[in-house]
C-alpha cells in the first residue's frame, strides 16, 4: 500500500489494540483514538463470553429459520427479544439478514467466517506472547451441552459446518458427563467437547494489558470521539475528532457498530445493526464449571472467570439508545439455575453491550476503495475470537504483506 508514516486507529477494542501492536512491531507510527476507557465497562470488547471459539464458524441465520422466527420471538424461554417500537427502523436490515437463511448462503458465510476464527488460539498467543496480557489466556476445552443424543443430532447441520472447517467433537454421554463436569444438572446427558480451544479470564483486563503493550511499543492513545475524515485527492489526510484533527496517511476503522455513521462519511451505507448482548457475572458462585460451556438448551455460554461465573448469550434488538431490559436478564438467571442445580451467588453484575451485526454475518475487513481507510468491524458473535487475526491482517496490508487468505469476501464496499 506504499510508504506509510502514521496510522490512526479508530476504536480501542480487541481489533484496534491488536492492529496497534502488529503495526508497531512493523515499525509504523500509530495513534489509537477511543472515546471510552480502554477495556472499561463501556467498551464492547469488555462484555463477551470470553471464549476463543475457533470452531465458531456457523452464522446465526440457517436454512428453515424464517418459518420458525415468529414462534421463537414469542417463546418466553427462547433468548431472543425485540423492542417493538424499534421494529420499523429494524425492518430493512432484518429483511436483508433473513434473506441469507438458506443453505447456499449459510455455507458461503460459514466458509467466509472460518479463516478468521479457526486459528484463534494461535493468533491470541502470537499477539500476547511475552507480554502481561499472556497471563489472561487459558488453554482449555470448549463443550457444547445437550440433554441427550437426539438433541445433539438435531444440530447436525451446524456440526456439519464445523466438520467442514476441520472441527470434530469428542462426545461424552450419560454418567460420564458428571465425571467430566460435576456442576451440570442431571437432565444434561451429552457433551460435545472441542479440544484445543481457550478463554480469557477477564476480557476487560486482557484488552487493557494489550493496550499497555501497544503503548510500551510506542503507540499513542487519545481519548476523543471521531466525527469525520478529511480526504484530499480521494485519500485520507486527517481524522477529525471532537478535540481536533489528527494528520495521517492511513486509518483503521474498528469501532464496532459505531463504524456505520463513519462509513457514511465515505459515501457507504453499510447494513449494520446492533445486536444487544447481555451477560451477568455471578460473584462468589456456589459452583463454577472447569472450562467454558455452551448450554444449548438456553443458548448461553458459562465461562469461569476471575470475577466469578460469567454467563452470556441473550440477544435483543432495540437500537443503541434504549436502556437495558429486565426480560433478557431474568431469562438468563432462570436458565443458569436450571443448568446448575442449587446455584447461588453473593452478587450479580449485569451488563449490556452492542454486537455489530452486518446483514450478511461477515465482517468488513480491507480498504475502502483507494481511500487509505481500512475497516475491521462487523464481527457479530466472533469479535474476541477473530480480533487478533483481523488486526494482524490489517497491519499486514498496511506494511506491505500479502495475506494468505482471500479477503474479497470481507470487502467493505460489497454492499
């Protein structure tokens, strides 16, 4: 991409700090602009299940989803919620999103997700090795919990996508389930165990530690809100913030769902919605699983973390501005207690954040035309998993390295 002297990274989440580290390792000057505290509760990268889900290659949309959608939306025990007042604004995006709920699109999307997730553990280790951030990473199994073999077989389509991507589960059934994971309720009698995965003991502190490493390497950090870009002869020359302009010759836009209005400044209307994600940290829990568990009956992930047991996975569509709803949190509490018998905790700390959901479930990674603005957002459910790989790809593009994967499927101008 030619000689680069200064890159401004918009967004201090996992993609932004990963990009900063890899750019500094290549000797390129970097300024990271983030409006919130790096790794703080207001940052999207703070709130997630913490799993390095290498096998997370299946999109949310799938064949046969459309006929089921109304029933799922009105099912009080299904973790999907909608603020009805938001439906008119949501509808254009939703129609595009549901248009991909077919077999050819699902397989195409899955094939596009796999290159940025499948080596997640290795990418996180390469990023954090030799830094204080490395201490937050844990190598572990990642298990999918089912009531029985019939329920597992009911997910055959999704498991086929995982197998195509190279992930084959080890099945544990019957009483062996309790031997592997003693905390689980008696009605849960099958585990599909994925080896060679991992998780982060505290995502917020992990991001903060990565940011400290980037700063140690020479990256500059500025707390400000980005308002616009200045282009000269079609190429970015400045990033305009509420605290002044920053000259640059390249930009990485990695600020999640808040990237949409900034893309509009470049003339692109990206079909991107916020998928409001909830989690609860149960402090001093009466029990804690050994490793992360995906509870398929409740569609949530339970991860043992330093602060307690974090349970995450409820989805709500309701925009960026509405406060947290009680319904998703109440359902999550109910599902946790159904999964872990006699579960109690000294304190509950709820959280709401905003997953950036493109209408085709594929992230936007690459340069916007020839503007010098590169994108790294729209990772939906795989942000923490794919963040280091995305940052490494973007840093490589800027420093002149040719990526070994086909980036055309992530083209930010594809819409």
